[in-house]
């Protein structure tokens, strides 16, 4: 299935067969040593060819020796394996600050640490947050070697951001604590779910929670142009006592604090595997009445203190190895369709993806920006009291 759409807010066979801590201490301004003998500079390189080839990029990145990442939980879309794989392959240490941070936390870290050596090098943002960061002029244009294989609607033409992996909003449920697990948004309003329904984050900051509100809107006669029904749904969920403001994480699920969690299917599916050994029977369903799919996006901080390592990280993520590691984490990588055609897709991992019907559709940049404004203005009121 070919998908052409415009992280927490295609996919393919199953989508297609497919914070930073607000520290106030000042760090020293980064020094750019990532310049080759012939004057090529990693901080301005817009492609690996522009820097003189992969060997030159690897050499410069190894000289830097470090990559600063932010808000990458190891159990999110198999990021643990990606981080370990990159370090093993290139010997470059990755520091991952505030792994449970939100997309907005990432943007805040970029703006508050401009010129500091502890600023994040790379970002993994909900799509609406990537658009915002690009509009603010925070991102470096860079096109990975496989850039042309990313569908046109899934990348900024200049390479300021490009989609990496995606999934569908789903409902996760602890079947040992919940007698009958809900499978639709309509189900979530039933009185037996009092105090049990949670989101993974706050939709004004988190791409996954933003996606949850969008999906609720679609389930309640809303549209990509009208997310208000999603706000109204959560207001109703709050009023009847079913919504809990506790933001769901693996820890809150294990403790029984969030037995029902609205989240991306790759996270809920990953939790199902993780929880088996802990005695939690975690069920996952994609609600038929609110089927919403979206990607997260990769980007490089325009003022990355380790510009060569940042670009090498992107090349690794969009290699066959990197894309298949996301797939093993139940996420649908952006290159899934092209890899299937090339015969490089991990078919075993693809077969394990949560099943959905129909082709996904996606909101445009303008629709996402409008929805983000509505959420910012109305979320606190919707779930207050």
C-alpha cells in the first residue's frame, strides 16, 4: 500500500505492509571541529555527499565521539536497540537526556540551550511539533541518502524534518484488572471504566496524547479540520469520572494506576510483550470508530554541538538496519513500502504488527496547526474540575 500523508502527533500491509530538563546552568559554546581538510563543514552539510561521502562523515563523527539525544525511552519503538546498535557500529556514545520527556520539552531544550555544548543534537518529534520547530527556524536542512525513497508528503522539501516511524492510536487494557476491555471510544464512556482511562501525556506537549484527542474527534463526528469533538469527548469522560489525569507509563500500568491507556499501537503492543513476564495481560485494540494514524519526525538541531554525529545518526536510522529495528518494535518505518519492494523488509516483524483495515489518511500541515491551537486553548478547561 502506498501512503502519502503530510510523535508523544505511512504507514503500510499493516499501516503499509507497512524537557528537556529546564536547567539554568550555562555550558560552554560548542566548538566545531567537524571540518575536513578540504574545508567541508558538518554543520552546513545538507547531505552525506555534500560532506565528502560516508567515510568522511563517519571519521568526523567518531572524532566528535558523542551524540546528545533527548526524550528517547528505550522501550519506545525499540529505541534501546537502535541506540545500542549505533554505538556498537560506530563507537559513538549516546547520552539520552530526559527519556520520558515530551516533544515540547525537546523544542524547549533547543531554544533554551542555544550555543551550549549540552544542547540536543537530534530530535524525534510529533509531526505537529516538527512543523512548529521548522517554522521557528530551529532545524538544519539535511537529506539522508534514502531521502528520495521517503514519500513526498512525509518530508520537508528542504530536509528540515522527515518522517521516521508511525502507528495508529490504540486502546491498551489490563485484562486482569478490567473485566471487559474496551475496544472503541464509545466503550470508554461506559460507567464500569470509572477512573481507569488515561493518555500518554498532555496533548499540548505530547504527540501521542495529541493523537489520542484527534482520534477521539474522528470517533465523534469530528474531522481533521475539527478537533473540537475530541476535546468535548474528554470533557465528558472527565465529567463522568472515567478519565484520570495520571499520564500512563509502563510503571503506572504495572501499579494498576492506568489500567486503560490510549496510546500508539507500537507502544501498547511493545508493552504487551514486556508485561508478560510481570503477570500483566495487556490487550491491544485499534478502535474502529476513531482510526487515526500518524508518524513521528526526525530532525537535526540547527546549532547541534555534534553536527557530524547528528547526521551520521540520521543515516543509521534510515538504513535498512535502522528501519528494521523500528519495525521490530512494532512501529511502521517510513521506508517500509520501498523496503518491501526491494526485498529488504523484515517480513517476520512486519507480520506481527497490529492488524488494521483500510488505508490511513493524515491531516495536512495547516490542519495540524489549527488543531494544535484549539488544543492549546481548550484542553485545560476540558479536563479541569
